């Protein structure tokens, strides 16, 4: 069982930056793939980025490549999402997710087993 708590969301102007954090409970954090998804009002939850257990493999949605960076610190049981050059289209609730080994390759929400409660990111134009 893994519990996930996101933080770092907020209101930012277009072109600005935010860093999201997701702290996990449990001693087996380092064995999980971790991911970020987002969901805008009236839209389906969509994949943003994922990272493997060691942090040396990552996967990004085309819409965020070159602007967002996912990373993790297994000693702190935390995964991060650095978001730069933010656009109004990035406005959404951002969710942290954990999945079993290898899940980082997958982009569908149902491939992931544990979810946080979400943090709101709003980008103004």
C-alpha cells in the first residue's frame, strides 16, 4: 500500500514556472514507477510524465516535452515535476500516481495502482 500527497500547485502567469512534489508513504517507494497525470474541467485525465524506479528512464507526453522535467529522490520518498514555460493550456488538477515495475512506459491511468488527491495548477494568460 502506498499513500501519495501532492503539493506545490498554485496560480502562475504564462511563461512562469512551478515545481510540484509528491511525497509517498511506505518503505517500498523505490520499487515503484511514478507518474504525473492531469485533468482539466470537462476533460479526461491525461498522462504528463513518468519515471522508473531508479530515475534513469523517463517518459513524457508530447505536449510537455522540453518544458517539464520529472525526477525523484528515493531517500526522501518524493517525486517532482518541474514545470517551465507554463501555458494556459497546462491549467488542470495534477495527480501523482504509482505503479508497479515497468509501468513508467505506460500512459493510461488504469495502468497505475495508487493515486494522490491532486493539486490545482492555474496558468493565467
